[in-house]
C-alpha cells in the first residue's frame, strides 16, 4: 500500500473500504495480487452492469484495436459512432416509441448533467433548476449545485447557486404528495420560487440511499412540468441501462422526459462514455457551444453497440434481470426481518436494492465483515446507513446465492456481536440503539 499512500491524493474513497490491491477481473469476480477471489457487489458503482471483461465485448474491442480502428475522434464522424447511433435508434428508441437527438458530452455522468442543465437554461431563457432532497447528480459545480449531500457540497469551495430544492417522493412521509407542494409553489407569485428552466430527478436515488419514486409520483411530476412549461430531465446515469429491469428506469412509469442523461454502464465495458438524449425541438446548441476533448471515445462506442445488440435486441435479458431481482428482494426481506431487532428495512427496486441498517456504523461494520469473507459491497445514503446490493446483472445464480449468503452471515455475526457487547457511549450498539 506504500505507493498509494505516498503518491495518491487523500480524496480517494472506495479504496479505503477495501484494503487490497486488485489485479484481475472477470464477470462478477475480482482478484487481488495474491490471487484471492472476491465477489463484486459494487460493480463500479453501476458501471459494470454486464460484468468485468464481458467476453462478448472483449472480442469486439480486441478486433477493433487490432485493425487499427479510430480510438480518439473528437466529434468527427466515424464508423464506430455510426454503428452506435443506429443501434440506439433501432434497438432502444424505436421499440419504445422514442425520438431523441444524442449529444456526446465529456466522458463522465456529471458532464452530461452539466450539458443538460446548460441547454435547459439556454432554451427556456430561465436560470433556476429544481432538484430534490437526497439527489446526487455529480461533483462539478453545476451538477453539484443540484446535489443534496452536504459532504460533497462542502468540497465546492464556492457558493452553489441556481437550484431550488424540493422534497423527493416520501421525504415528508408516504401520505404526502410532494408534487402538490411544487405545483402550489409555482402557482403562488409570493412563494419566492422563480419559474425554473427544468426539473432534474432520479427515479431511484442511488447515492441518496436507494429511495424509489413511485410511478404515480413520477407521472404527477411530469404533469406539473407540462402545466408550467418546465423541462423534465431524468438522470438515468446510475439507474439506467437495465439496472431496474428495463433499459430506462422510467419506462414502466410511462413518462416522456424532455432530456435523459446516461453514462456508467452505457459503454458496457466500463469505458468512459456519457450522452444526453434531447427532444429534437430542444436541440438549440450552436456548434462547439458545449464540447469536450474525449467526447469521441470510439472504443466505448464499439462496446456500447455490442451491449445493445447482444442484450437489448429482445426482452429476454430484461426478464432475466426481473427474475434475479425477485431473488434479491426475497432474501433481503428475510434478512431485514431476521436481524436488527426491527431496525432494518429494505429499499430500492430491480437489481438496485439495499438494506437500511439504521446507522452508518452498523452498515459499515457489515460491509467490512463481508469484505473479509470475500464480497465487495458498499454503503450509501446520507449517513452511509444503507447496505447497497449492486452486483452485475449478468451474475450467475450460484454466485448471487453465495454472495447473499456471505452478506447474511456477516450481518448475523455483527448483530450478534452488537447484542452481546456492553453498551458504551459512542460505540456501535449505542449508535444503533439511538437510531
């Protein structure tokens, strides 16, 4: 570990939870430099929906590199880009009755958000953006302004402006429809809320704690946007590309966003790639008005096309994700009921689920114990209190069961240790009990 401590910035985070040096990866498995195998229930924070070094994509990528295919192309026309655009049009948009222009942004999700917010402001001539409590949209300044987490916001070093925060679905309790509050504030000339350019929302708040917006709430939010002529932007960077069971997380809600941001698993192989899907009449950019040196990652275009063609030519993969999701739901419900003395509960949807452990201390302890047993699993939420099950969608049934068994054994051990340990102010038991 010496070289990392000597040379790398203290800003690093994931490596602090998993203290080993990884060297190889295949499917749902990671291997460290000692050859030890780990089940990956983190999957690049949603970047590896199809697993590590997926053989279908790897073959395409190697062949493309060996024939000296274009790697870096700015925004020039290439065959790789053409293939991707055709795959999106024919396999993703057409079957869903969608019509979007595709903007290739800088290669990160936060840049896609920046582009969407800029375009919304440019098109409408308005400045304000509405985002939601516990939302996470990235850490560059524009996206960070729309992000709720105080830890990330604290690193900005400047005022974060131009965003009005509204309560997400369920934030004020399940009986409160927070879209009604938004609607009333927009209708009231004395509410102090300027008419916004856009509303940006995650259908499932990944980093925010696996909070799920109901289909009814999403439809009501869309109606509010239409009523007040506000653009609706869905941030599908983490929840998209099949994570909830359908390619887009909002499909089952039946809404039609004006813009959609995609990144993470879009390339299929973990290669950097991000796009904004734009309603055609909103594509009001001047040439080069938003750009980025690495917006033409042709290696990513190749693997993204392979992912769409292989997994999304019909609904068989979607059905398989749904089946595995039900397996995860059943096991997590059992764990939450069996352990934690009523303090645990399940959250999320699809292969985007977790267990609310009450405190970050409890969730962190379970995560660490699972890692010691060979499962890489992280936490999320405002206090890192949610244990986040985020394995590749392609995971085998055997590996899924083994990973769930390991996490359950870890949970059982930690809960037993907490129950038998004398309570002291500030320790794990006290912190958990206070919650």
